C-alpha cells in the first residue's frame, strides 16, 4: 500500500540557523548509521503526527523512501525533506508546531552528541555525571524556568486507552489548567495528549498565554509515539533512562493515568526512587487516577506494587477514581509542600537537585534476549533495587511491543524470556495478562502477539 508523501524545504526560525562543518558532516554521514540514522528516524516520527500508529518498525518501512538533508547557504541552513507524510502539511505548508518539532530534533541530536556523549566533561559512569548531563540538555532546550514557582505536573499514561479514559485525562488537564498548572508528558497520543488538550482550555479561560506543554521523548520510542502538536517545548533525551530522570528532575508532581507496560515502567521508576532511604523526607506528590471504568486497572496495579515492593511503596501514592477536580486540588496542595520544602532546603524550583537517584536507575538498559533473561527478579535485595530490575523487565516488554529494534529482535529470536522467583513471576504474569485483556498493549483493533514469555 502506498502512502501519500510530499517534498519540501524548511528554514529554522530564530535558532540553529548555522551549523559547523563537522556537525553537518555527522548528520549527513550515512555510511555507519550514526547521527544521520537517529536524526532521520526522529524527524520522520515528528512528521508522522496525526497518523494512528504505534509500531516503530512499521513506520520506518511505510516511509522507506523518506530522506532529510541539510542545505548549507551563506544566510544559514535549510532542511531538504523528501517523502514526508502529507498529514504534517496544510495546503502544502508544514504545520508550524511540527516545523518547530523538526528543529527541536536537530537541536537535541546535535547537542547530545557533541556536548554530552562525546564530551569528557561529563562522566556518564557516575550518578552525578548523568544528572549533570540531563540538566545541560534541558537547559540547552530552554525548558528550565528559574523565576517561576513549582507548577509543572508530569502526566504519565498509555497511548492505547479507551475514549472514556481519554476524555477523563482531558478533564483532569482542564482542572489543572484552571489552577495555572503546566503539563509535561511523554508527548505522544492518548494519555499524553489529553491532559495538554484540557489544560489549553483551562489556561485560555484564565487568560494564561504562557502555558507550557512540555514533551519529553527519546529516539527509541518517538517512532511509536509521535509528538502531538500541542507540545510547545519538545526535548529528545539520549535514552529512556535520561528521559525518565528528566521527568522527575523537571516536574514537581506526577499524575498517572491508565496505560500498559510503559506506564508500569514509569510507576516502578518513581516508586524505586522514592523508596531510596535518602528520599524519605522529600515531598513528591504522586496520584493514580482514571474514570470509574479504570478502577479494576488501578486495583491490579496496587495489588502488584503491594505484592512486590510492599506496603511502604503503596504509601507513596494516592488513588483517586473519577474525581478530576479533586485530583487537581490534591496536586496543587502537593506543589505548595514542594515549594516550602525546596525553599527551606535551598533547592532550585526548576530542577530537583536534592532527589537521590541510584545508578541502577540511570544505567542504560539494552533489552536483548540475554539481558532480559539475566535480570535479578527475586525478593532477596533492597526494595528500591528490586524496583529497578522490575522497571527493566517492563522496559523490555515496551521495546518488544513498539520499538523498531525490539520488534526485529523478537522476529529473529522469538519472545523475551523473563525469569525470576516463582511468586514474583506469578504477579507479573497476572499483571501483563490483565493489560492484554484490557487491550492496553497495542492500539485498538490490532491483534496483540506477546513479545515475552514468563518463566517461573
């Protein structure tokens, strides 16, 4: 099947108007993959905005003829784009928000490579070095706002949710917008788009014209979760671990909507961090919420957390069902506590420096079959360490479900094997089975073939 495409050239608006010869060379060098492949695939994902697709491999195959190159001119650069999805254009002119996102990709891909990954200044083998890198990427993207009170709420949730759940995320976003709260999500569709859409209306009613809708993504997931056009600040982090750290360093509180394996990965990440002894007194409002139809989902999540991480982990969140206004009120009250704590301890409002993040949550995990089978999934370890390993297991399921590299690995070698203590594996099997039954692993209408096998 052929999909309609368009060719165009676009220029940056007020930023990244010039690039060095070495930067251009890296972005145009297709001989070894490298930056060109990352840049090409990320910009294709951005241009795919509006198309219902959650399969990174399918996107790359659907637009195999897509190409993007840099045209150097005396007055600056242009991007020459061939074979772009037509949904990114109106009357043959690229939608302004998507235009901005394309250059956000260019900015972050260049910066991460030249100033972070290949810069000896950042020791990415240490916890402090990773956090410093995350800070500099966010600062370069101009999303750190030092002169504002804590008001940024991170919203997590799945791309594959029901219409009623999507409408609920919009309602919660609306209530937060009325309270002058800004939104940060994974930037994709579903529960990542709904809160932003609702907040725009709340902000408009309050005559707030400076509302922030920040989207954080990374090269592996962006193809399956194209940035929605409401995002007015898009940031591409180098990998999933730095993306997750960016969420908790940048945001002041978190709301979790219904989702699948990716949402469970995020839940385990934040709970693992909050369970670290050094974070015991640090306020971080965390609310799980959804419409009445999502009650069984959150009951299953709560049961899994209790069975694996214990009652202490359950104390770190509140579950609020079908009460959008109460969710916003709870979050607004929590952000006041965050402000008081940071003011008392001299911590920045715009970046959570005091939060202790163990290296187990920062070290990039590559979900190969060998690495998935070798995960330490048993109770004989500190709780926050178990959370880190469970997070990796769900990260592997996400890769096998939607990421190009993971899908290809499953096609070649079969399902990932997830091994561990029998009782723990039984809980994980029950949770993943419930996600499949509730159609939370793929978009509605798509048959789901498990990319994993639980080995007890």
